[in-house]
């Protein structure tokens, strides 16, 4: 009889804990933002290194986050890589065939204009600013 009552108490306690756990579970109501900001398109402008003079810059931000750069609109591609963006900024990572270097461009979006800074990840002494518009 003692074994039966001990087993009963353990069973009741187990069921009680199980029922309390069911009541304490809450559904996660966190929602994710579905806002997207499309920055695709052709941008042209100029880049100015910390030492030197301004030079033309053209980037075509394409589907699937592909970034292709050239010196003139419609010109032969000289850089290629990728980009990612938020609604207020763009990060472009590219390889420039002209000097075999990797560049990171970080810019803020202000209407049709992207402006910010660039740095050569291969040669850290090469950095500067850029501005380009759609």
C-alpha cells in the first residue's frame, strides 16, 4: 500500500508540473519588418582620395546585390562585387581590376544621392570620400 501511495503522489506531482508548464507558455508575437528600400540602379559621381584629385565613379547596383563599377556610364566594367543596404545607408564591397585591390564604400542615402567614404582594404593608405547620384 505504501508503494501505491508513493507512486500516486509522484504521478500527481508530475501531472501538476506538466499542467503548470502548459499554462505558462506564451506565443512569441514579435514581428519582423517587411520594409525594403530598393537602391538598384546606375549611380555616377566622383571620388576624392585623401591625397590626389577627384576621379569619376560609376556604379550599377543590380539584382541579387551585384555591384558593377566603371569609369563612365555604359563603359567597360572595372570593378565588381556586392552591396547590402538599409533604408538609410549602403555598403559596397568590390574588387578593382585597375590596381588589383579590394575596396569598401560606405555611404548614406539622401534621396537619389549616396555619399560617404571609401577605403582600400589592400592598401590602407588609400582612402577618401565619394558622392554619386542616380
